[in-house]
C-alpha cells in the first residue's frame, strides 16, 4: 500500500485466513469461550492504564485529527499546496490503535465486578497495530490476532496456557508446517526493557511457536503463549472470588503469518496443497 508493512489482501488470501480461523474454532469452541469483538482502536486511556506506554512506547500508535477553525483550515490548505508537513495542524484524539487483540478484554471484564469461581474465558479477533515498518512480509504493521484469553487463579491460567501450547502445536502441525516452540520475550523498550525481558525469560512467561517463512535461521513467531501473572489483574483491579488480583494468560494466533507460512511451504496454488492439509482446513 506504499508504506512498508501495510498490505491489501486478495480474496484467495482471505479465504485461507477464514479457514485458519475455522480450524482454531474447531479446537477452541468446545471450551465455550465468550466471544467478544473489538474495533482496531481502543481508548487512549486504555493504553495508559494497561502500562503499554511504559514498556512499548516505540510500538504504540495514536490517532490524530484536525480540530481547527476556518482560519486554521486555510493555513492547512496552504501547507498542503507547499508540500509541507500538514500533520502539524492535528492534535491527538481519544483513540489509540489496538496494540494486541486482548487489550479490550481486561477493562470489559473488570467492569463486571469480581470473577466467578470459573474465572473468564474469552475469544477475541481484532486488527492490531505496531509501529515497526519492515519489508519482511511476515512483519506487518497492521495484522490480525485470533486469541483466547483466560482470567482466574494462577492455576487456572497456567493450565490454560499449557493446554494451548500443545493445542497450538497440534494445529500448526495439522497444517503440514514445520514448527518449534521456544521461550520468548516481548520487545520491551530501552535499557529498563532488557531487565524486563530477562525476567520474562527466567520466569517462563512467554513462549512462541516458530515457523520458517522468510528465513530458516530466524523463523517467524506464528503463535504466542503468554502468562501475564497478575499484571492486568492489578492494572484493571480484576479480582478472583477470593478477592486476590486475577491472573491472566492468552494464546494469540497471527493469522496472516500462518497463511504466509502455508503459501510458502505448500505453494501459491491452494488446489495443489497436500490433500490432508486441505482436508483439515476445509479447502
Ligand atoms: Zn493477548
């Protein structure tokens, strides 16, 4: 689309995305998650309260718009005519771009009051934004994540995370893709971020399922398995029945990356993909 990391999608590509989502639903729907769908924007306040700006300021996107008068509009047009920086005439709105699909879930669950004994299980699907322009087609600036999010006790969330680690691998293997699961860290910003990354690795909080797409040496994370401890429980005052801060975990499928991996390994003509892969995907 004239910007690194922004892509349109063809009908054929979207059909594969739909079938990937359907395959995830076959595995996840029997758990009866509550389905929630959020727009690709969240409140700017949500970005603040979640702690995102403290850890990942370099990835965040905020929506700006024009709030000026007729006079300022004329100045804006003059700036456009001169080929100058017209964005100076803009100011920030209340909207930020969704950085991870599950960010809409925590304030929503928090607003309902204390969790039940069963905790909460939510199915999410949203466009996300990250400010990391790249010519690697597997590193998009705007992409979709299909997630399941679990909130509850430490035990409930760890059981969920471990269950999805084996399910995630089984799903990707059923697509005929080579994969590996490895410990991972989030791209925390700056010097303080190095410490956070070390902690995250030592405490086994994040794992990624990797599939070679553009490089064998540096395979691409197609699914991530995240245990947040009580980070979001505290940030949003979500409590378990015992009145403790809730723990949370999420599994996120990068559906565009999985589709790219399928095209990379099985070819551009879906009709020529292995029969068993097409059967699993219903293609
Ligand atoms: Zn998540």
